[in-house]
């Protein structure tokens, strides 16, 4: 049943991803991140919401197992997202970069 399935999910919430930027008055660079993992700890779905984006809030959501990916921001041209990394402040620490290389 769905109730049994949901009981096995772990939910991760980062209410202010980009805390440093937020505390420095750069709230438009902050996100609210919500992730879902199965009983084995494997990421299965997630949402990133940027409430202070200009000109309006933006979001991106996905669930690979469902073949679902969506967003509400304008893209100037179609770009491949294969191997892409989403970062709220536009940079990735050397440590994180070493993990994904």
C-alpha cells in the first residue's frame, strides 16, 4: 500500500540552502531544498525552490524512477543537463567537485 511505501521514505529538508548568502543580503541566491530517499538511502526525488528569484520565484523538480523532470524558469536555448550540477551560489567546493569527478 502507499502508506507502507511512504513510511519507508526519508525526507531531507534544507530550509535555507545558501545560509551564508542569505545572511549577506543575497537572498535571491538562496533555495529551499527537499529531497526524498528510499529505505536504502538512494535519492529518488527532489525539489529546489528559489522564492526570491527575480523577476519571480523559480523551481525545479524531478523523480528519475518516474521519468519526471519539470521547472518553471525560462531557458534561452536548449541545453543538455547530462552531468550537470545544480548549485545555489554558482560555485562548487573543491571537496564536492572531487566527489563528482
